[in-house]
């Protein structure tokens, strides 16, 4: 994708890196580290200066690092069915102490290289070097990787001090999501889904740690009833009490207000960034937003996240002025990408879109995380509005709003095997998009984290079909315009 | 009435709910469909209407519901929608759609959309914080919504008195079912697995008073019989639902009796009574709060393995030698709880098997082999 990285993107990457690094430092210093669901009211934890990690963000990162499958299988070996959400499986395997590790030869202390890994070796002229013995391209040894195996931190911990222990510790993959500290407490909010409730209960049980729960009942109306607000407000108070007990500190009103102000500013800036996709052609690839989601999830209550989004805004403004874009191809069609991407298969998702000049200019995460509030009751209402906690009318309204504003020509729907509440009413939504907006929709089967559930051939065919339908629509419109 | 006649009546009703529904309609009664789980049927009874449980179907195939659902959805929910779409449920006067699991959340929307011109859909979102005052209040708020919607359908106000009476009726039905489960184990030579299921399933389709009376009569008959001198094996069943006669026939064919169950459609639905005193709406909320050891509900003591240990104990107390878990395909909550259920069973020395099932299964060859092999090791 984009070869040069703008200051805004660099700043956003640093924010997430720092969140993880701070948590590792905190853990090393004996401070508490929590794990939280992505749409738990982070403002509460911020008021206590707690270091919090986000398993959903972690699982997406592990999947994007190609370790989704092996971690999912590790969870299955623990007894978790392969029907369960891929994020949950990855997270539960991790919570149980399982780690994706580089295969070791304990005698030599070296990693065992997978001969099928790596990229072809190229000579100084950029030509692929052929191995005269096999007649096949030679591999560039620098790009070859060790086999991935599952190791267990509890097993490693039980080893006597010495060489094997050190080697196995060092063999655990070094990327940040595989180095996330184990939790001392968990923060669960089930506005995203009810699977979250049992997922976090399992973590609490595995690690024998306290669970702080915020229950947001599913809502059947666009408005959030006062009775729901009262129920959730009371839970905020209960959660604050639990956090006071956990930390031995008093709830700091000022810090809380500061976190709220940051969360609002991050949300506003996130929305502004998302709104740049309204430009035609867009100054960025909509896929970029999926990466920037990490900041909204892990750091929306922090000044740094709000600042970094401001920087990104400046980059995009610059792109508009210069007529440039992070999209590495000319934009011919604009689509809404419905759902979470298939993280392990991002290049495969991108490929046919690139071939057909399709830019993703709308994602439902834009409105879903762009929530702004002025007081505690509004904050409660804001947390009631997660993609899977709202009624179909609200869901359609969000999506059709961004489809119109961002001028999409079609919708690509990910039927995400991992996400039953999300995929559960997509068929009806597809019908509404077509009826209300006159745009074609195409669905494909995939998974946010488990690559075994993605069928590339089907995806390619569906994208092709969508492009043909968008083309036909375009021709028709051009005919009408004449 | 003899045991045999009563059992046949339950069997007929269990196998032909459509006939039962048609009969209620001919009698001029209003009928409310009730989807899983934990809907306060007392409100339906208090409104003078008949609650009719909808737990999918063992006979239908998913066709029309495909217009709404991807393939990876629980067949109970999909077949419930199928029956709403194909006209089987056209005689209903309304339906209650609880949303306690991730499949039922979007399904409540699909049903509302699909039935918009046919049937009033009554939405119900239970709280996961059931016990604190704010949780009880929220349950009351939700049940008040259900009550108002039911009153619109019935055309009459639900009085506290009527509701208290309905609570008494449902408590009576639940008590009869609890007693029956014990008697069915003691008299497993008479109450085979297939017959046991038919009785418990019929409860979802019959008027509660009529059901309670008939079951009390059956219980009285059973109590007269000598306790079975059972030479076969005894097990506990667990899962969301296990009411397919063909599947249960495997138990009967292999001399395996059901000593007790941890099944959502069976004992999990009648473990807890509501208070017959005080504010009846609060009594219903408290009844929901008292539900425990449930895969669908939040456990405040989640760092302990309370549910797993409860089920392991149930097996031991019931005198069963093992547990058969019917894992409903695509049921996240059940699947999420499995590793810790297994842990508790293993620690208690209770052997178990896990069988994957769904309601479109017609061939039980594999289940047969697995159950036979399991019986041999017990």
C-alpha cells in the first residue's frame, strides 16, 4: 500500500506502541494491568490511572501477524469449540498462557527455519535467482522464517533457571501483541456482544482475577429509554466502587473529566478523519481506517490519541490540496465495507479491489466509534450505541448515512463467521441498502481472525460480481444524464 | 386415568403442537408464542391467554429462513423463524422475543421485520445484573413493557390478583415437573427417555393448569409403583434441548435411563419458582434473579467454577454414572462453558461425552455408536 508514511500515521502508530509498552513497564514494576473489551467505558479506568490492554485489538494484531490459526487451534485444544468467535479463541488461548513461538533446536539454541517461508532471492538487477540444482527460484535467506509452534508460559515458568528457560522465553514471538502482559483484572462491557460476557468470565476463572462488568442490554428502539440509562448509571457507580477497592484509590473526578474530554476530542477527530472519505476521489484508502481503529480502541481517553488524529487530519488536508491519496491506484468505484476485515487475509482482500479500482470509502466503525457526549447520562447513551447493541433501524440509518455522505456505488458485506450478532441481520440490511439507495450489494464468507473460514475464490467472484453491477449502474446513470 | 393413557396424551401433544394450537383457536383463545429463554409466561397466563413455547422443530427443514440467516446460526432459532415464515404459526396472536444470546439479538429484529404485517412482536431484553436492586428494577421495567404489550393483545388489564394467581399456576406446573423428573428416574422402567421427554416437552404447548393437573395425576400413578429394579445405566443429560424422539430412542434401546437433566428446555426452565406473596412483578423479577448455574447468565463469582461444579454434583446426587452433553451446533454460550464443565466433571470423576447435534439432523448413526460405546465404559 502507501510507501511513504505520513506524520499522522506515524503518530497514531506510536500511540498504540506506547500503550503496550507502558503496560509492559507497569507490569514489570508490579503495578496492576487490566484487560478490557473494546467498548468498555475506558473513562472509568483512566480516572484511576490504570494500564489497560484490549484483547480484541490484540487478537486482530495476532491474526494480522498470521498467528490467528495456530492460536485458535490452541484454544480448541483447551476445549473451546471452533464455532466460537476467533478473537475470543485467540484471547482465551493467550489468557491460558499459550504463546506463538519460534521453533527451537534446544541443542544448538537456533531457530528451525521453515523451508517454505521467505521471498525469492533477487540479483542486483532485480531478477529472480534460479537454483541450478532444483531449477526453482532460490529463497532470500533474510526473509525466511522459523516454524511457528505453541509454547506455554506456565510450563516455561516451571522450568529450573537455566539455558532452556531463557531460550524458550526468548523464542516467544517479539511483536507487541504476543508480549502483552497477563491481566490482574478484567473490564467487560457486553454492548459489543454477549459472547464477551462468557469470554471474560472464562479469563477471570483462568487467571483467578476480579471481573468488572457493565451490562448493556440489547436495544429494540433507536432511542435509549430512561430505564436503560438508570440501569447502566447504577452499574457505573458499582464499577467505580469495585475499582476503588481494586486500586485502593479514591475515584478522581478531575482525571475522569479529563479522560472524558479526551475521549470526546478523539471521537470528534476520528469523525473528521473519517469524513475525508467524502471527497471524491478520496485522499486515503478506507482500509487505513481499520488500522487507525486501534487508537480509538486502545487510547481514546488519552490526549496523545486525540492529538495524533489531528495530525492525520492535517496530512489528509495536505493530500486534498496536492490531489494525492494513500490509495495506491486510481479510484474508479467507491464501496462500503461492511463488518470487521479478515485480518489474516488483508492482502487477499485488497487485491481484487486494487485490480478493479475499488476504494473502500465507508466503514461502519466511523459512526460506531465517533460518539460525543456532554454529561454522564449522555455518556451512558453513547455506550449503548455499539454496532451489535442497536436495533436494525439504527444500524441501517448509520450505514445509509455514511453510504450517502461518502458517495458509495456498492456495498461489500463480510459474513463474519466469528460474529453472529453482527452477521445476524445483514441479509435484511442488504435488501434495505438496495431498496433505499439503489446500490448493489455482494456478500462473502470470511472470518475476522481464523483464516480457515475465508474462501478466496468465492471472495474474488463476489467482488467481480459487485464490480459488474456497479459498472452497469454507472452506465445506466451516464445514459440518463445524457 | 392409567399411566399409559396419560403418557399417550402427553406424547400426542408433544408431537403435534400445531393441532393443539388450532384447538385453542377454535375454542376462541388467544395464544402467545414464547421464544427461549426465561420469558415471564406468568404474564401471558394472567392476561387470560395461552403461552406456547417455540423451540424450533425436529421435523422441518430450513428454507425460507435462509432469506434472513447465514448458515452458521443455531437451528432452533432458524427453525422458529421458518415456522413463522411458512405459516405454521399464523394462528398466534403475538410472540415474545427474548434476546439473551447473540443469536437471539439479531433474530429479534429479523422476526419483527418478517412479522411486521402478521404478528405483534414483544421485545424482551433481560439484564445480566439480576440480583442488585438496580437489576431487579430493570427486570421489572422490561416485564412492564411485556405486560403492556400483552394487555394490548388481550384487550384486558392484567391485575395484580390475576398475576398472583398465574404465579401460583406456574409454580404448580414447575413443582409437578420437578417431582416428575425425580419419579421418572425412580421409575425409569416405565418412563423411558422418549416418554420422559414427551411429558416435559408437552408443558410448552399445554395450558398450564391443564398440564399441571394431568402431570400431578401421572405423578400420583407413578408414586404407587414399585421403584424400578434397573439393571441398565443411568446418565444425566445436558444441553439446550434434547427432545428428538429418534435420538432419545438410542437411550431406550441401550438400557440407558435419564436420572436428571441440565437441559435448558427441561429442568433449567423449571428450577426456580416465583414468590406468591408481595408485589407480583417484583416476584417475577426476583425469580429471574434467582436463576443460577446458567450458561446464558452472568455469574458474579466468575472466578469460581460454580456451574461446572453444580452440574458435576447433580450427576453424583442423581445416582447417574455419567453425563451426556448434547452440544447444540453454533451455540456460543454452551460452547464457551464447556472447558470448565469438563474440568469439573473430570475432577469429580464423572465420565461424559459431548455429542454435536442440531435440529436438522435426521441420521443418528454416529450418536448411536458414541452412546453405545459410552454406556459400555460406564
